[in-house]
C-alpha cells in the first residue's frame, strides 16, 4: 500500500500506466472520474501549506508535536475558507447577471 491509510478510510488511488502498455478503457474512465476530486484535495493541501511552518521541514521532536502543528494549520485553513468575509452574496450575483 502507498501513502497513509488509516483504519476505516477508503483511499482512492489512480491507475498508473504499466510499462510499455496502455490503460484499459475502464481504468482511464476511473482516472477521469477521480481527477476533479483530486484537484479539490490538492487545492486544500496548498491552502494548508500557506502556513510556512507546514511548508518546510519540521524539526520538532515527537510525533504529537508535528500532528498538533498540522491540526492547527488545518484549522486555520478551514477558518479562512469558511470566513464570512469570503462568502459571496447570491442576490448581488443575480443582479449583475440581469
């Protein structure tokens, strides 16, 4: 298994092209359906990495410290994304269209 796979979580991985072969139609279709979800996840990762401490090498000893830094970075990202200042007003948007 590649990557982090906690218990009770389904990890979806795209199919890689075998050497000197092609992917089957079903594998290509699966990769195309998985791609938009991966874009959303990658944008979330880049939003979390805006915190410089998460971006570089973290030299703190103890796994719980590194986990705490990541949890704080995720919390700040969620706060920024869900902020009322970032929300758009749907009625203003419809007035511009008309």
